C-alpha cells in the first residue's frame, strides 16, 4: 500500500491541522501539481490525489494558475475546498480569454460569468481573484476604468478581493495608481526581471508574486533575501509601506490599518518554490 493511502491516527496527525496565516500574512506557491515536487516537497509515496491535501496543510495559500487557461466546474471547486483546512485560502487567476480581450471595458459580462460559474463553492476559502494583463497591453485609462468598474464587489455575501497584475511599463504612472486606488483594487507587486515591479499600494491588501528563486539555493533564495522578504511582509501587514522596493510615487505613510498580505513564490526555479515558501513562513512564525 502506498504511504498515506489510508492514513489515520499518528501517521496523518503531523499535518492534519494545517498552517494558519501569521498576523494576516499568507505564504504559498502556484498550483500543487508539479512532478519535481514529488522529490523535494511531497513525502515519498504520497499518492497524487492527496497532493493538495498535503500542500494545503504546509502552506497557508495556493495560487491556482490552471484557471487562467480554463475555468473549472463548480464540482471541482467544491472538491478542492473540501480537501483543505478551514483556514486555508485559494487565490484564483482569472481566465486569459477575459483579460486578453482587445477591449477590457467590454469584458464585464465575461468576468461576471467566471465568478458566477462556481466560485461560491469555495466559501470563506476564496481569496483574491488575480486579473493578469498581457505584456503587450498598454495603460488606457478609460479602458482599465471600464473593466475595474465592471468587476462585481461581492459574491454570496462575501466581499471579493480583486488584484490586477500589469505587465507593461506604461502602467508605472500616477494616473494608473489614482485609478486603481479610487476603486480599491490592489496591484500585484511582481518581483521579476521581465515585468514592471510596482510596489505602490492601491488596495486594502497586498499581493506579491516573487519570481527570483534559484536552483543553486536549497531554499530557493539566500537566507538574507528571505529575511528581507519577511521584514517587508511584516511591514505591509502592519499598515506600512517598505521603502526599499521600487515605487512610482513616494511611499505611502503608514496608515495604522493592518492588512492581509499574500506572498507567492512563482515560476523561476519552480522546483525550489515550496522550500522558499516554507522558509519564509518559518521566519514569520518565529516572529
């Protein structure tokens, strides 16, 4: 019998409870199915159908990238939710067929259909919805405003959290920041050498996608860099704005309002990302 095929008692107790957010900070990875993780993250012999169950008890959030390519059926969303602990949260990347339309201002009905297509099955496990724009999309104030205005604010009584990932340098302007802030939509901080990294805060929560893990670092990042990200996450969560990250405008003064923070290790040396996430999580737990 495969290890964990019929876990019970002490055999499963080590990871049954899961990992809670630390002071409102959630740390995770993109997806949960990746063959190399079976050698360096999942226990040897863990059956594939239990990988989400395991990952969701060692990390406090996962960003679902598969929905960018194809939305899932409500029954699939319900199954995912049922396999995770109560305090776990999914972030979902919205379908590219929506965010890559020629005219975003006309995508409101498609966005509504995606949200109404089963996301309610997540209940309290539904985290931010990530709307990732194509690298070729330039900032057009009217088009972006029309799109953001069409995003539904709630779903079955839950306040939806929308976050926009911009990938063209034209968004690095005060006009975009003002537009996003007026609508309470967060902007992804994309720590990537390929895309603009905008640390200016535009929404009530922070969403960071870190893309610089290295294969030659056992934990994905050197210890000093993980220490720095832990400090930044604590600053964000406490209502502050780290001044060592690239801003379009001046850094925002602390507003004394605690924030939710979502930090995901994405792409780059993908095999190392679970180790990076757990290393950052351990630093936050240590205080």
